[in-house]
C-alpha cells in the first residue's frame, strides 16, 4: 500500500518541495526590494519607504481639538514660522528620497549630498536631519540581510533531490522566519512611533506616515516563510524519512 503511494509521489512532477522552493525565491526577492527601498530614484524604489515626513504647504495638518491640548495657538504660530513649502522626505533602509514635487524624486544613500541641494526655506524644520537620524539610529537592516542569506541557504539545501541535511534545513528556515518577524516588528513599531511623535511634537505642521508598501513586503515575506517552514518540516523532513524507511524495507 505505502510502496504504491511512494511510487505515485515519484511520478508526480510538481512536488510540495517545489512550491516551497518558489516561496523561498519570492521571499528573497521581497526582502531585497524592501532593503532596496529609497536607495535610488529608479521606478518603484522611491515608493518603498519605512516612514515619510512632509510639510503640508504651510498649513496645519488636521490638528485635533483634543481636550489635552492647552495651547492650540501654537499650531498656526508654528505654521507661520515654517512658511510655504511642500518638501517631503522618505526613509528606506539604505537611503533617503526627497522631493519638492512628487513627480520627481532625488534619492541617495548620502544625506550630506542631499542637504547640499536644499535651501533653508525648503526645509525650515530640518526634516532631512530628522530622516537621517531615524535611518542611522533607529532602522536596522542587518537582521533582514541575515534572514535573506539564511533563506538562500535553505533554498540550496532543498533544491537537489534528495534534499540535503533535512533537519538542518527546517532549523535554518525557522531561524530565517524568526529574524524576519523580529525585523518587521521592529520596523513597524519604530515607524509608527516616529510618525506619531513627529506629528504631535510639531503640532500638526508636519504630515507623517508609515510606508504601506514596505510593511506589505515585510509582513508578506514573513507569511510566506511561515508557510515554508511548516511545509519543509512536514513535506521535506518527515515525508522524506517515511520514503527512506519504505525504500529500505
Ligand atoms: C557624501 O557627500 C558629500 C558631499 O557630496 C561628500 O563630501 C562625502 O564624502 C560623501 N560621503 C560618502 C560616504 O560618500
């Protein structure tokens, strides 16, 4: 009975392992895109950012009439000091993009080079410095890089038939998934907290937001890796053992 089942499985061209190989490749591509966010002005790269901060054209951005606000006049006072500017910065893992005109982005890994393009009237509250500080002191890309490297190792281990080091591949895949989870949680928490504090501290003169594309890339690769680690455990590690036992018999 079991022997027949195994033979049928060998005849099937697409095996579960192949699905997980594809998932691993997709995860590596998504992580690479996430890490590449804001590192160049090419195509969609400026749209992959962790956090954006922008002036709201000299007006106050939806300051709430919360009962904890004791000095509501500060918003308009500050907006008057800031003046009219639409400058915006976006922060990625390895770069910052900026613009005065959303159609054309200037991106660089070197914030000093970006600062040289600016006048005081364009960035009166020094949000480029805010962006650079956020990128240098809060964002941490190295866990994601390690996760992508580990995912690649798993890919190499399960690509051949029979897969190499089956138990080890489950463990490495688990480690990669864990690193992605930590990294995405970190990225999400840091961005939401910086976004909310910046708007509050500037009393609504700055608009801020968390980059939805970056969050989707991060959480989606975490979801794919979670399915993959479960799949590799059941279909590669356990099933292959069963096959080996049957063949040995
Ligand atoms: C960044 O740009 C500035 C000005 O263009 C330059 O002086 C500096 O060497 C650059 N830094 C790096 C690390 O490339």
